[in-house]
C-alpha cells in the first residue's frame, strides 16, 4: 500500500479521530495488506496466523469505534457483507469470450498453421498456460481500487459479485506498485485448490450437508452465494490471465510481459506459464504438464495457447465469439458416466464399513476405473445412487475415484433405493453407528475376519513391522486357510506351511521366514504403530513411546494421563483405553513377545520427543499429508515451523511444485528434503539433520 494513500486517509478523517488512532489504523491496514499478499498471493507467509488474526481484530475494534476509519479497501472488508436479495447485472465493456478447442496434436498443428498463415510468419511465439477449471471473473480497478467484480455470464452481461469477491484473500482490494493504469479490468479464473476442495467436502460431510461434485462446482456455488459471509469461509482463490479494458497505454506489448506487470501490481499469476516456439513447443509443454497433472495443487482441464505478441493477436482477430489467436488444448476428462453394477460393503481394519461402487469399466482421465468409493451411508442416501443407475464417476489427482451422482433421467423403472446392511457382510456381527460419526462400523472386533485381515496387513506393512514378502493377498490366504488368526501367529509359520500357499515357492517361503525373523527386532514407536489402534498414527505412536518410555505404562495409563501426551486428545485417549481393555489385544501382545518380538524401552529423561528442539523448519509445495498435520507433528518433536526461509532455517521440506521458498532455500544453501524424508524424520530418524 502506498504511503501517499495513508496521508490522504489521514487528512480526510483527521477531524474527529485522535492522531494516534489514525496512525495505528493506517499501520495495521498496511501490515495486514502486506501479510495478506504474502499469504495468499505469494504463498509465502511471514507471520503465524494468530498474529494476523490479532492485528485484524485490533483494526476491527478501531473501525467499530470510529466507523469513518473503515475504507472500502480495508482488510476488515474481507469478512463478508449483509446478504443480497439478488445480484445486479453488469455489462462487460469488452466482451468476455470463450476459446476454441483442440483435442490432438494434429488439431494443434492446424491451429498453428492458421496463425502462421494469418500472420504470414513461419515461427510464432506462444504463451502456454494451464487452463484452470474454475470460473471466469472480471475485476475492475479504478485508481487502483477494486470497485467491481463480475462473472462472465453470457459473455456480454454478467453478475455483480463484488461483495463475494472481496472476501477472497488472493484478490487485492487495492493494487500496489508503479504505473498502475487509471482504469484496468483484470480477468482470470476463480478456483478452489484440490486440498481446499477435499477439506470443504469433508466439512460438508461432517455437518451432514450437501457435498460438491467437483472443485469447479464448489467454486461456482461459493461465488454465487447471496450471503458473502458464507463465501468468506470457502477456500476460493484466483489466478489472473488477461486484461480486458485498460485506460492508458501502460500495458506491455506481449502477453507474457503483461502477466509480469499484473504480478508486480500485487495480482496472483500462475508460475506455470511458459513462452514457447511454434506448435512443437506447445505440444512439448502439453505433454509435460499432462504428466504432472495429478501432482498439481489444483485441477486443470487442459492448456491454453495464446499468441504472445499483441500486434499479432490484433491482426488475427476473432471468429464469432472466440479469438483466432488462442485455443484450449483439452486433457482427457476427469469425469465420465458409466453403469453402476453393484454396491459392495468393504470392512476396514477398524471395522468401518465403506460402500464401494462396482462399475462397468470406464476410462477416466487416462486410467481405467472399475471401483469407486461412495464414502458412507448418508452419502448414498443424499446422492440417491441406485444399483443399475448411470452414474458420474470422477477421478482426480491421487484421490480414490468416487461416484459423484446418478443421472436420474436415465434411471431404469423399478430401480430400488440401496439398503445399508444392519449386519457385517463378513462376520454377520451387528452394524453400529455412533452418534455424530459418518461411518457405520462392524461390532465384531477381531472376531471379524475382515478386520483381522486388515489389522495383520497393517502390522506387516512397510511403516509398521516392515515384513517384506508378506503381501495383502498372502495375508488373506493365511487367514482364510486358518493358518493364522492374529499377527502373533505369523511368527509360528513354518516353511512347509508357507510353501503350500498359492504362488509361493520354497525360496520365497524361506525369504519370508527370514524377513519375519528380522522384523522381531523393532523400536517401541513402530511396535505401537503396528498394533493398529484407531487414530494412532506414526507420530502419535512416537509421542506415546517418548512420553511413557515403555509399553506397560501406556497400557496402564488412564485417559487423563494419556491426554498429557502431545498429539493425544480425548478421542485418541479413549481409543487407546478401549484397545488396552480388550483382553484379546493383550493376549496378542503377550504372544508377540513370547514369539520373540522385542524392542528397547526409551529413557524418558532424554526424550526423543524433543529430537527437533531448536530446529526451524519450513514447509512448502504440495504434501500428501496436510500442512497442518505435518506442522503439528514437527512441533510435537520440538521444532519451530516457520512460514519463510532465512539463513536461520534448519530445513525446508519441499513437496510437489514448490516455488519461491525452494528457490530461496537453494540460494541460501539451506538443507532441502522431500516428503519421504519428512516421514522418516517424523518416525524419529533425524540423521539427515545432524
Ligand atoms: S483466456 C479470449 N486463459 O477457459 C480468451 N482462459 O473457454 C479468454 N480459462 O471462460 C480466456 N484458464 O474461464 C484463458 N489460462 C487461461 C484460462 C482460461 C481457464 C477459462 C476461462 C474461459 C474459458 C475459455
């Protein structure tokens, strides 16, 4: 924010407001804008959220006391305004066009040929950029101030969604920097990131409210709410990709330079775009981004190619409602329709029942999908999905494919509503559903073979006892053939028994026995994790081990004592207690110990809990675990988790698509590790940090 503006503000309101208050408000205004920009636009926060919230609260209080302090670009204006009864119409001065499409390299070559012919130039420079899957928005800035935001509508008339747009942190309420045009209309895409979408749907599911079919619907639904205070709670963000109307001649001559100008004025511009040469350059970019599609933190439905030079754009002009100088190269669709053949119920390790859709195989986003999750009982009811229906299947990123809904117009007569079972399909025990929980569970515990199988699979898995060669299929066979009924029985298996299993030769049987033998020497945290107690992940297991030092103490601990452990809240404490109180669990542990599983107790006076004491760690890029989770766990080990990289930073964890923080870390020579290494650190291996 410019200093001049503060002076103006001061003058305007100087009459009734004490000077100190004015100065403080202006300072808060400036700092909040600065930190907002760091957080939402640069994705590089410098202060903890709580500090931001405290400053915002202070400014809100001052504005409540002196309403005149509240300018239209005050950071307090982002919380939403009074609900509207309807949106008013906005006529776009420059129409908001759509784009033509190409679906193959041949069609891309045709597009390039048309451009070359139209310009009589054989080598054209394009800008290739992600085609974000959200909704188009027009932002009108006058004298730097955001005065109106409008949807695309039919291209010539849209809706005024200014109040909603003001709640979006990534959109500056005032432009900053040099040479800002008097009037500029910036265009771009409002969207919700993949993580934001998952979190939003999880929240909706928890509240028993309608979930959104995909991030685009979630973004569109959130932007078109009449009550902007609800929009304020939705994780909307934006990338800018064009300028509509612009008053004076300050704009650069090429699209790529204009993108840099927009960035310099505080607007959010993707770092993914690239200047490329000719159709070949475009296609190379397409292939590279398609490969990374699933790893991007947001959904894209293709690439947009734009002729870079504006004079060339002008020469090429438009055809009907689309420019001749740009086109969209579409990716394979991430949503398809197919037939729902059956709904099976899967029983997880903790007895949770998950309905799984069995589908007529269909290719979605380049992968053949035959199964998809239906999440839980309520979701099936809310979506009213019935066996035999034509359903919409969605597969995006690393997320498990899901059924997002039925095409009811295609429903066959007599299709019946799905009846959720009241008995476990594996062991016939009663199905129970605790109030407030979305998942129904089998009450059979370890009596249920499905739960037993899952708990043994977990026990053997890489992050638990790491028994190489003991795959899921083998565990199922061993349980089905009644050679084992719990994890401890694994250690009594003989070479003859194993060699009798399907696809098991003498050699692999012997290798497995060796792996079993080797697995007996384990650490206490890993052993606790291997037990598969509900919601006791690796970090919690480690915290428990470090806090209590030995298994006995954990087994005897009361809820209150358990809650003393960082990471352990009332729910986890109850889960641990429930586990400890079941005699069959104690029997299995005793059997494991008598079969030779052993570990060293931990000297709690020299607790590994603080293994990261004094370390400053920065998280950047997309991680598969949530940022919050990673942060909590690192803090539980004594680390300070910071938002920005400096010389003092001990370590940067860089996930997919890490940007400026990674560059800075490399520049400063700060240690950078990936998520695999982070998982090792969380499991107590801090050797890389030594
Ligand atoms: S340029 C005249 N660039 O795609 C060109 N559009 O079918 C106008 N979109 O409604 C659009 N990412 O909502 C452009 N990097 C990008 C885009 C993009 C997504 C959307 C936009 C538009 C639609 C065009």
